[in-house]
C-alpha cells in the first residue's frame, strides 16, 4: 500500500474540501431558492386573501397567525440546516488535518491483529468490568497458541500489553502479523466482556466518505482511533 506524504495529503485535502464546498454551496443555493419561492408565493397569496376578504366574513386571526408561524418555522429550519452544514464542514477540515499528522505513527484501534516489528508488538483490551485475571493468548496462522501473557487482575477500561515476539519456549518469531484472543474472569468466576485492541502503523489516509486511516489491520474510521502513539 502506498504511503501518502503530508504535502500530497494536504493537496488532496484542499482539493477535496473545495469540491465538497462547491457541491454544498450549489445544494444550499438551490434549497434556499426553493424556500424563498415558497415564502414569496405564500405572502402573495396571504395579501391577496386579505385584500379580497369578505367584510362580513373576514379572515380568522388565529388561522392567519398559524400560517405565519408555519412559514416562520420553515425559515428557521433552513437557518438551522445552514448552521449544521457549517459545523460539519469545519469538523471535516479539522479531522483531515489531524489525519495528515498520523502518517507513519501508531494508532490503537479495535482489532485482533498483533503487528510484530523488530521483536515488539503492542496490543490492548477494553474490559467491560473489573477482572480478577486477564490472559492474552498469541495465535499463529493456524490458530495454534504461540505464547500466553498473564496480565493478572485489572480494572474496568483499557489495558495495554506488550509482546516480545517469542513463543512460550523462548523461540524468536519473524516479524509480521499475528492474532490474539483475550480471556477475562471476575472475582466470582464469571466471564468479563472484552474488546481486543491493537497498535498498527498508519500507512495512508483516505478522505472519501469521511476520514479513514489505513493500517496493516485494515481501514479504520478516524473516530474509532482510541490512542495515538
């Protein structure tokens, strides 16, 4: 997978942001024109009704007030939508800049992949409750247990661990991707829910359909990144 450097990514961010902004502006202009046309037709119709009303049976004030309230509500919704669009554009821009700084760095995300490099792999587990004992089993390609890490008692939350890339008998393994599973039990012997986490290097960043970081474990939405190393 090709790594995108910061300069190229910045250009991509700028181009994508401009294209997105132009499309959003066109949609906004069309929506505003539709609302303005509806408001203009409504006011013209209301004025015509008032000018031609029967003096013996005038327009109901409550009905006129209700109609005015409805058109005011439509206008308010349009303004709210504009505000939300501006906030969304600002958020995407901030996320793009943040993603550019992640290239080549490690991120902790939900994954069972252990990325072993230079005899070191870092992973983690999110515990759904306090555990009396937590055991990590490192697995080979065929699912066989290569090594186990006893993390002991751990509180609820995220717990990080490090593997030295060796089997249980001390044999050093080649760098590459391995997998792992976690078993955790409470003081009463009940199983504690676990979510496996691993640290992978960010290889590239995608800006389509939101900001996504591409790692050895696969693509991950920027919002799913739990820690940055």
